[in-house]
C-alpha cells in the first residue's frame, strides 16, 4: 500500500534558494511520517543477548537494590549512640559480618561487629567505623573516638533502586551498564524490538567492483562499503544488493526485490535530474515519493518516500554527501522506526584554528578534527579539501563543522558549532 507524503516537490537550484527546506525542517518532516515498529515486532531474549537492542517495555524494579543495608567499607558496625563525644570509648567485638555471611545474633550497647565491604549491617546497627579509625585492643576489644557520624559508611536498602521504580524506559537502547542494572534485579529475559531490516545498493554505469581493474571512465564503488559500516553502527540486519546499472528495468526489478521483506531501502546515486538519473521516475511508479531541495552542502539531492511498506532513501552519489545525508536524515529515521528514544544531535562550541569559507544560502557541513587545547578549551581544525567527493576529508575527521546559511567567512579564533561523530560514522 502506498502512502501520500506532503512535501515541497522542488528541484536543485542555486545556493540561495528560498524554496529549499532547512535541514531541521527536512529531518522533522521525515520523522513525522514514520510509525515505530509495533507490538508484533517484539521478541523476548536472554539478557546476555540484549546488548544494543531497543527495549520494548519498561524495566520496573521488583525488589530493592541493595536488598539490605550493607557496609560501604571494611570496618566495625555499631549503633551511633555508642559513638563518644570529645573522648574515646572501648567496644567489644562480638562477631563478624562478611559479604554472603551475615551476623545473625543480637549486638547490644557497648558491642560491635567486624564487617567487610558489602557485608549486611546487623539489625539495630546503623553506622560503620572504618578499620583505620580504630585501635585494636586485646581480648576482642577496640577503642574508637568521635570522628565518625551517625549513618556513615553504610549503603541503605533501596539506595540504588526501589521496588516499583521504573529503572529503564521503553525505547532505550541497552548499554553494558544497563545489562548489569537489569541483572541486579534478578531479571533474566527482556522484551526488545527486533532488528530493523535494511537493503541498500548503488547505481551507476561508472561503478566498478573493487576486485576488478578500472576501465576508462570507471571508478570503484565506495558508497556500499560506507553504508555497510554506518548501518552496522545502527545494529541493523543488512542486505547488499550490489551495483545497479543506469537501466530503468534493472532498477525497477531491484527496487521490488529490495522492498520485499525489508523495512528500509537505501540507494546511492541516480537521484538528481540528469538524463541517466532514473530513481525518481521509477520510484514514482512503484510507491510514493517526495523529492525536494534541502538547503545544505554537501547532500542537496535527496529522495524520500515509501516503496510498498518500506521507507526509501535515495542519497546522492558523491561519497561525502552520502555520509552527511545519512547522519542528518537516515540515522534519525532508523532510530524512530526502531522505537528508540532519540535526541537532537550533540552540538558543541569550539574555536576554529582554520579559516572557513562558504557561500550564503545553505547550511554547510565541513569536516573537522575536534580536540582539546592545553587550557582545556575545544578547538577544531578543517581536514583540508572539502569537496563532496573527497573521502579523505571524512576519514581524517571526527566531527562536522556546522556553518549556518548566513555565514560566509569565519576567521581563525572565532567560535563555531561542531557536531561530533557519535554513533553514525
């Protein structure tokens, strides 16, 4: 079933184009069309298989963590009323409480219990004096002073998690720390969203396989390898459909095959307005499509729509443009589709050590190296040639230098906005 999307259908034009969509608006329009995977896309997995999966339900604490008051260090447990003021006092050691081996008798006034880190604090006791703060005496006695305060050096029951507390919310991508947190509740299985299934391919008669000698006019296809890496970062099940020649019939058959059983289809190349750029026309026959200008550089040509039930992204052919478009549009869409709670891209202020230039009218994503100066401030340096086909500029970079549509010249020492490569490149 096709869906009709409401977008401005405009073609590529000059840098200063009032009809071009700003990046934020284009991203939001994409996200607004996406319905996250439903309940039928949920599976229950053993906890050890849940790393980097998206939670399909809230994790609620079924017990307190820790379940009992325990010691935060090695020392002696006692009641705070036995702590002297401006003097010393002797206490009798009546037993011990080690982790997993609690003291289960009664400890009265003037008595204490030797305790190790993690050991259960016996009933009636509320304070632990560190072992380095006591003086050992013969016949199981210790001498203490008044430096310790009531409640010192103990972990209260429920201090970490309390019964009924929502520990992790649905839509969170599970981290290594989350695995330990869930395990601390005794939970062994978790409901998660299934992996997204993503198909991708490149288009163009000029593309050559990396294991084949180049003929005149050919270039090696790098985009599929880049997409493989970026999609792997997003924890998707991916299928590479290879290179599709500039032939409408072959493109049509590939699109139909890619749409069968996949949530997302991504193509690179063939999305502009050249005579051999067929993606727009063929996709219009098979699904619904929106093709518009985005006020950005690189990566202006972008095709987004639906191919049957699959999301479709047609990205430019230039390698850097592919990566910029993926980071700004595809990655947020994948997160939304997977049901993941996502946030706006992390943006930081940094001082540029390079002179930066651009034409007015579009947001520009220049590639930079973000680092820390000796005084702790953030600095960023441009990675050389910024052409949309210069992959070296991306390979050396660890961030985008994001220049807004109005900026044209930025001198060394000025503050610019940078977007670090977090989990997409």
